[in-house]
């Protein structure tokens, strides 16, 4: 079972693991040779590793994972604890090597560290993997588990001694492991089925597609939260742009606000939907138009929030600003919808991998180049 999950996540020869390790070594060596130094307090280093691990592990657990979705796996005789250990162990290794290791390599390359800092970072990653799995699987007593974990985290970071910090993490990890050992592996399967139902759109008419888009966001709360966070960033974006001239700040802000990954990978993240839509006649125009209008609406809301925030902080504003917002929202929607129809992302293993695919930077990057050209011409 362990080998099956590992092959699914890393490839038949574990090539993805080797590639991730090589990239981390190159990042570490390159930054070390550059001589760039940034002092990082050990507690901040541990918190960085812990936060990245928890976020990535939760995303991988709650994402659509075909390795766990395979019902044939649960039809075979298996030992409860061994299946849980194989699944969580493989997923934890995948999370660490493809997400946490990059952050850890970056942090260690620009800071001074020793054996204790490295040990504390690895323990923080291990604890993040175990407690995320525990919280995700413990649905009935999740509040109690969260309270206990919050207490242990606060206790861990209150110690100035690295030895005491490591000891608390070890005890906490063993406690989480104890509860995971008693957990029914069907817990993860049922939670997966509850999050990812089998509902399919009844047809591809425009009104039904819009209803599907809205239901999709409400059903996948993490997608909706990501969109709301992006709109919150739009409110504070004028402060980050600082004293950049308004003529340049506007297109830069509009370009960055098209980086809404979840709503821009609707077909890539749901192969069954893509297959159903491509089988229906006349859907190239119908779906792309409806999907483009949906993305245009989402982009435009973020752009209007950015414009309002910019007006409140700097004043000014004209009809040209609104026309520019409409232009960038339309171009971003057209680019994202076109990429999804003609070049959907395939071959991904977990939804976390899909979210971080480099393709997501193509549309914002192209619009940033357009921003530079507009600044030169206008």
C-alpha cells in the first residue's frame, strides 16, 4: 500500500521526489554562493515550516485525490492502521518534499543555523503533518482537538530552550500518532466523499453553467475563501504599490488581481466535467463564453475594489481608470478561459500540485508586460 501511494504521488521511479530534492539543493547552493544573509529567529523559522506544512497537508487531504478515491482499495482486505499509515505517510512525504522543503531550503540558505535549528525545523514539519491529519480525520471531537493543539503550539513557542521545544513537539507528535493509530481509515475516505460529491451539471446551457459556477464556489469553500482573500488584497494593494505613479500602478494592480488560481482551473481540476462538456455539441462557444463572463465578473469586482481603495487613499479617478479596469478584467478572463479550453492542465496528482502549476503566472505575466507597453505609449 505504501509503495502504491508513493508511486502514484512521485511517479513509477520516484522521479518527482528526486527532482524536488535537486531543486532544493540548487536553491540552497545558489543563495549560499550569492552571500545574501538574513537573520531568522529560530521560533520564526519553526513557525514558517509549521505553517507551510499544515496549509499544504490540509489542501492535499481535502483535495480530490484519486489514490484514495479508488473504491477497489477498500474492497481488499487490509489492516486498519497500516492503510492509514501508508496513506498519511506517503501524503506527508509528498507535502514535505514538494512544498515544505523549498521554504526550508530558502530559509536555511540565507540564515545561520546549527543542528538544533535543523532538528527543530524537521520536528515542526512532522508535527504539522500529524496534527493536520488528526484534525482532518477527527470530525466528531474536532473542537477539543483544536483546543489541545493550540495549547501545545503556544507552549512549544513559549520555551526559549531548543531542547524543551523539541521535547514538547516529540510528545505532541506521539500523542497525535496515538489517536491516528486508533482512527478508522474510512474516516478519510468518507470525508473525501463528503467534500467531493458526484453531482454533475445537467446541461451546458448558460443559465445552468452560471448556477454550476456559483454552486461550485459554495461547495468548495476554500475556493471562495481564496477569492475573498484576493479581494482583501485588492483593498491593501495601493499601500504596497507605494509612490508608484498612478498611470503605472493601475495596470500593475489589475494584472496582479487576475491571479485567482482556483476559479481559473475549473476544467483542469475536474476531468469529468471537461469530458462531459466536450462531448456535448456546440460547447466550445457556449462554455467558453459563459466561463469567460464568469471570470470577467470575478476579475472586475476585484478591480473595482482596488479602484475604490486607491481613490480613498490617493484621491483622483476618472473614466479612463474604469475603462482600463474593464479592459484588464476582460483580457484576464479571455486568457484564462482560453487556456482552460485549449490547454488544460493534465497529469497532476494532487490538487495542491494543480494550484501551484506554473501556468497560473502566464496570464498575469502577459498583462504585466502589457502594462509596461501601455506606460510607454501613454
